């Protein structure tokens, strides 16, 4: 039986303590709820509501519908959905022209069915929306607060057409705190040498260098950086599930980076030259500066906090 079928706290009238009592009464899964006769003595009306919710969960799993289950489960339990659809999950990350709300999506990289797919502004970005129709479960890091709202805004859709789980909050409930790269370091994942130390502000500048010069090297480094983020997501997702004692294989880092090397080898132009040009660009005032402060003086957490607030203000 899947761990997903053993979560009970999403059922109405069932909190952690009642869930423990249900398990003690031999009612430890959705199928068991369907055949039980109100072992907690909650009364016909409440028990009928519990059974109905369990029936919806069983039906969603049978219908291969993770979207309904992501919507039903609290954040601390969504690792169970990730586990159930892990082998068919797609992992994605985006880059933008800045961190302000009106900035544009410049690049999307998605690991889908074992392939690293790239979608670039001005070339094939619209194809990403078509890909989402094929995606069963989309996995991000901090996508709820950044990537998904940007995609919805870019394509003018009220919501993406597939289930989405945010690894940031799954990691948070696991006790793994911080941004993606901080968690990588804590868990011992080491990136290829040319990508170490790069962050979101560098990604913005690399796009600007590409857009202004059309030099292949900044674009290739940007694509490698985003692809590394995406492959890190698969490694992190597997690591979280392994920590929950799920039978998953955590990818070897070398295999992940070999995929980057194979799909996106380093640029012909020496990386040192690209980074030198990037350092010059970063010395100039940033077009990605957030209100009331320079982006280079703000922490990643502060940038994300301000961005989320701006999105909330815009959507009121």
C-alpha cells in the first residue's frame, strides 16, 4: 500500500489525535475507512462526511489524478503525492529578466520523461504551455511563490493545467531549511565547477549579456545554470523521499551532471571570460532592483518576500 493511502488528516473532522485513534482501531488507510463503522463514535453525519472524503481520495488515485490529492492534502503531507507519482514527475525551473513583477520569463528548463527541455523567450517559450498538458505532476522549488505565478501571468491562464508540488515546503517540513543551494550544501551535493557560486542575480545578468551581445557563451552558461537547478530538484526530491523511508533511488550526482554535460556542454568561450564580463555588468545599477533597495544588497529571502507581497498586492 502506498504511503499516500495511509494519510488521514485531510479527512473532515480528523486531526492528528483522531488519526492516531483511527489507526489504533485498525482503520489505517482510505480503504479501511470505507469499510469501518464509525469506530470513533463521531455520529452518522460526521462519519458519512469522512467516508465521502475517503471515497474521493480513492477515486482520485484510481483515476491517476494527483491534482485533486495535492489540493486536498496539507503541505506537510504532500511528499506522499510526490512519492506516488515520482517516476512520472516533471521538474522545472524558470529564469526571468528581473525580480520585479513586470519582469519577463526568459528561460524555462524542464526535465520531462528523462529529457532536458529548454524553452527560450523569443524562440519557443510558448511551447512550454503545450508541454504542461502532458505533465502529470510538476515539481519546483519555491514555485508556489515565484515560478508558477510567473508562468500563469506569462500565458494569461488562471492556473497551470497540472498538479504541482513545491519542494521548498516539503523540505521545510522535513527540517531542511533555506534556499535550494543552501540545502544542496547541507546535503552534500556539489555542482560542476563553472556553476558554483552562481545565483539568481547572475542569471538575470547572463540573460542581459546574451540579449545585448548575442554571444553564445552567456546563454550557454545560463542554460547550464538553470538545468543544474532542475536536475538538483530530482536529486532533492528523491533524497526527501528516502528520508521518509520510501523505496526510491537517489540519483548519483555524477549521473546528473553528465546529463548536463551531454545536453549542454560548457561554452567554447572560457568561463573565466564570461564571468569577468558578468562582473563588469554586475557593477552597474541593476535593472532587477527591488523597490527601495538595490537587488545586490538584498538577501534572496528578502527578494522573495517582497516579490510575494507585490504579487499579493497586485491580485487583491
